[in-house]
C-alpha cells in the first residue's frame, strides 16, 4: 500500500520550491541531491517516488522517475535508458492488443508499432485498440 497523499504533498512542495526559485539558488547538482535525499526519506514512509516526481518535476529537475538517476537528457520524465525500456514495454503491449482486437492487422501496422518512439501514442493505441480502426491506429503511431 502506497502513501499517495504523502507523495502528492511532496510533489506540491517541490513545485512550490520551484516557483519560489529555491532550486535556482541551489543549482542543479545540489537540487538533485536534495530531492533524492527527500525521496529516500519518503520511501521509508511508503511514498511513491514516481508520484513525487510527477507533473513534469522529474524532467525539470533532471531526475529519472524510474531509476532515480540524475542526468541531462529526459523526455516524459525518463532518462534515455528507462525511456527505451518503457517504449519497448508499450510496443509489446500494443502488439498484444492489436492481435486481440485486430487479428488481421498487417505488417504495415506492426512496423508502425515497432518504429514508434512516441510514448503517449503507444499508450493511447494500447488503451484504445478495441475502439479505433486500423487507419486511426496508423495515424496515431506515425503522426500522419
């Protein structure tokens, strides 16, 4: 059981500190160390670090929502390595959903899934595969 209220409260506090430019005074490295120390203490109280770093906080502070590594290159709150793993996971689940809901989906659709690096598009396709046509799915995955 996770302490969701505590996680969201800490997320709010981090956003308040950002708004008041406290992190700008500390600098990026000190901010990352401070936030990781807060997260370590929060985990002892059953808080969820993904929720603490939600609402764009992870990306703005340069801390991965999954592995908690500090870095420079982030998208969707994930470092490059975790984003690749997450995209691969969603690709697999997209293909599973397409097999279930669109058993006649051809190579074009499977190729579009395997080439897609747009995490929100993959999540949307997996969630709505039953209701969307193959044409809609292709449009979501390719952006065309």
